[in-house]
C-alpha cells in the first residue's frame, strides 16, 4: 500500500519510509548541514529571519496536500515526497513497453538515468540563486511571499533529486549530490549546467517571465520524466508537478497584473499609442514594447533548454523507457515509434522549411512544440487584458528561429517573425527586439520595495484574490526588525 501522509518524526519529512532505511537516512542527514549552509548563503538575501506565510506539504493526496502557516525559511520542513504508487504499473513506452516498471535502476541505463536526475536537480538551486536578491525590491508582501514560496519549493525539488541520487546511485550519487551544492548560477568557474540558469534575474518583470517561460520548460521536462519506467523517479516528478503549477501561476498572473496596470495608467492619462514608450514610461509603468522584448528574451532562452531538434540522446532515452513524451499515456500510437515521423523545422537552401524526420529522433522537437502550445494560453490571456482596455497592441511569441544558441538555428539570425537576416542587419535592429541596457535601467528604476501590507508598487496591479483566500491587507511576510 502507498504511504500517503508525510512522516514528520525524522529530521527530514518524508513518505518513503526513511526511518526504516538507516543508510539513506544517515546519508541525507549528513548532506543536510551543507544544504542549510547553501540556503543561508545563496537563498533569499536579507529575509532569513522573517516569518513567511508558506504552504508546506503534509500529504500527497491530491484532495488536500498542503497547510499554510508562518515559518522562517531556514526552518521550512523540506521533505522527500513521492506520489502514490500505481499498482502493477508498466513501462509505458520504448523497447520495454508493457513490462513491469522498475523499482531499481537497470544496470544498462544507470549512467543515462543519473545524468537526467543530475540535470534536473541542478536547475532547482540555480533558480533560487538567480532570484536571491529580489526580496529587496518586492512590489508587495503578497509578491514577496510568492517569491519565497517558489524558492522553498525549488529547494524541496532539489531534495527530491538528491534522495534519488543517494538511494539508487551509491557513491556516484553521493558525489553528484555534493556537486549540486558546489555549482553556482553565473559562476565563471563552476556554473550551473544549463545556459538559462546562468542568466541574471535582475528585476521582477524578469522573475515573472522566468516563472512563466522557464518554469514551464520545467513542467514539460517533469511530465516527460513522470512517464519514466523507473518508478521512483516517475513518482517523484508527479508530485513535483503539483507544486510546479504555483510557480507558473506566479508568472502568468504577475505579467497579467503588470499589463493591467500599464493599461490602466495609459487610460487614465489619455495615452492612446501603446508604442509611445516615452509617454508611457513617464507614467511610472512598464511600456508594452519592453514587456514584449522581455518576452522575446525569456522565451528564446527557454527554447534552448530543449536541446537540438533532432537528437539521438532523446531517442536513446525513449527507447530505454527512461524519459517519455508529454502526456505519453494519452497519446494514441504504438508508444515505440518504429515507423512514425514528425515534422521538424530545418534550414534548407537558405530557407526555413518543415522536414519529416523519424519521430524517435525528433522527440525534442515534439516536446518543444508541446511547450509552445502551452505558452500560447498565457499570451491569449494577457492580450485579453489589452483588448478590454481598448488598445490595439498585441503580445506575441517570437519565431523559434529567433535568438537561438542551441539547435538548428544557432548559427543564423532571424527576426521575431522568422525572416532570416544577415549579421549586419541583426546588429542594427536587435535593440528593437531584445532588452537594451537602457530598458534594464528603466525597469530597475521602478523596482522600489513596497513592504506595507495591502499596498502595491505603482507599476503592478493587485491580484484578484489573495493566497489561501486571505484579505487584501493580509501580512504575508512579517519582516524581522
């Protein structure tokens, strides 16, 4: 029978029976002090003693799994939580399709699985490091609380991957777990493993874009790993997805509130042209063209996280039954892709064309397409806010060839509309499409903290409802004196 409730009797809350697994419990207790040192040094700067109204998981039952209360972040009960086991679960894809799911790591796939776990684990502390200074410019206590909730849950997701490493990968896993605490986002000597996680998150608009676009990549990757034939990893990722939903909510609603406040200010001031950047900025809000530039940047950086469109590594992981597709079990095909094809955008004769490739090697392209389709939903909601305010401006996703560093389009330049251009044109025009230093300085000038309960910075609208249905003037963070 699955263990549902979380055991809080140990130093490490869990629903995996750690009390009966002394070897792993001792190893994790040995890792814990290093984690707390990392959190204090690289977690939210200046707020370690503040009481934050956070949710903490106490169950993995989807009908009710978290409770809310004030807690100091270093005292947060990070835990190891796996979704309930599915009785008689089978490997849902690949060469082992239909075989019983694995409860231990198959020897032939050990290196492949360890690499996937380490990469996923490395993204979690990286985002905390990227966001560690944002509390000092929070536009409200509501937003500060949401930032810290994202941070502590990213920390818990690191614990989830570290448990897998300690439990199933022996000495190699223990060494990898230590390395996860040694790398640093943006470090010249020991950077994080993926490019987007070494970028700065200098302001709250960047944070909202990150949680909408980059955390959405995390959602897609977790969905793929949640299909894994290695059952402990699949169960771990299924519960991580429960928490990940809030992170994307923070991004989507955050951007929506920025757009709403900009439109309100333009309407009140009688500014009709959304492209009149100077007039809009004079109102103390973020102009829509700058929001579009930030969108272009974060979307294109997030696309690179999917890797090359055609990939033998992705094919090998699928064949092995290690990493599946987005919502694999809902796809109606043979789940082995022996003769299937998939359309891939490629460069041919100086043009971008669609080419049919074996579906097995085009798995990254398919996952990226699923990601893009998921991203569109937020764009539609933000544009609805602009429509309702009576402005003709439209936020759009740039073409997948725009501003790419990895994959088919890494060696070419393209406009946001997907028109290929030369380097001279790119250098001349790129400031129209990507944030400039001046754009960053303007946004930074707005980032003045608002720490009074119920009050919000002038560049962002209040939320429609509070977290945990709290009233508008609820003190989400009790700042340490």
